[in-house]
C-alpha cells in the first residue's frame, strides 16, 4: 500500500494541518516507507513462534518475600476516632 500525494494532502486537511507541496512530498515518502516496512513485517512467517515479553530470556531479581515490619494495627487504631472489628469507621459523606 502506498499513498498518493493527493491522499497525503487530504489527510493533512482532515488533521487541520497546513503543509506545503514540498512538505507533502516528504511526508508521502516517509509514510510510504513506513507502509513498506509494515508489509515486510507482515510477510514474515510467525507460525509456531511463542510470544515473549523480552527479546532476551531474562528473569527479574526478586527479593525474599518476608515480613520486615511488625504489626502495628492496634497502635494505629487506638488513636482513631472510631473502629469496629479491625476496620476504621468514617462518617457517611454521600447520601
């Protein structure tokens, strides 16, 4: 697929862009280059290729999933205006 100069100018008009004739020709060449690359990529046979998250087979270094702080919920709730069953009670805002 390639765009004609008229199509590029129409797209510019629809996008409310004012471009000169030389800018339209340059844009046409750039867009047609992109379309050629897309056609090349679509021609590649990818049957049986598994999707991957990264180009290299790497894994993240993970920290140990261990508790590093003590449970201070009782201390925090002791200064709260109202609590019930371990939950904070707040006034109703929307009726």
